């Protein structure tokens, strides 16, 4: 999914800040869970739009940057929540 984040950046769906924040968090979380990096990218994008949180139910299972030649689909809600809740990195922050 990290290639998806790069793709979203190239298609200008994500800013440079979103991209680097996602890479940073993904690196801390371990690259084995790209869903964590995707969530970080979306949190950063929304923060840039003035929001303070990401409601996973909104993007879950839906394509990002529709209308492109290869829309990136977010994970379904239940598996995405499970992956995030099991992330050792995210649990260490609680």
C-alpha cells in the first residue's frame, strides 16, 4: 500500500506533508502494516483541511482519487480497524 500512497501523491490527492507523514508513521509502525501508513496519510490530509480526526467509516471500502486510471481503494472498515487496533506502534501511544 505504500506504493499507493506514492501514487496518490503523484496524482495530487496527497500533499508532500501527507506523503512524508505517512512514510514516517509507516516506518515507526513497521512497513508490514501499510494500512497504518494509509490512515496516517488520510489523517494528515484531513488535518490540512481543518479537521481534527479521521472517521474511518467514511473512506473505508471506497476509492480515493476517483476518476484516475487506478483509483486506490481503502480497506474495508472491520479489517482496517482490526489492523490499527493490533498495531504495536499505535498501542504504545495509548
